[in-house]
C-alpha cells in the first residue's frame, strides 16, 4: 500500500491519501513520519502483526473483563 502526504494541519497531524487513487484520506500523527517529510512525498506502508503484543493485550483484556464480571481467575 502506498500513501501520499497531502498536507500538515496544526503541526500535529498529517493528512494523507491512498496513492495513486487519492480518493480516501486519513490523518496520521505528524510524529509518525520522518521529520524531513513534506507534502507530495509518497511512502510505502506495510503492516506486520506483532503476535507477542497481540497475545499480551488479549490476556490483559480478558483479565479486566473477568474482574468486571466478578469471575474467579483460577
């Protein structure tokens, strides 16, 4: 997937669009992009699942749910 920087807003957000289609836009925190990034720049974006963090998060969520429901965690 590729995105293109459209503009910066409030110094905190970057409006990007899908490249080359340009039909869908979304905001990305400015800090997520390299400092030298500028409008018009195109980036390749890849998503890689973090299995360890996903499992950790699921376990934490399950623990919170059990606590809320008053379930014994044994």
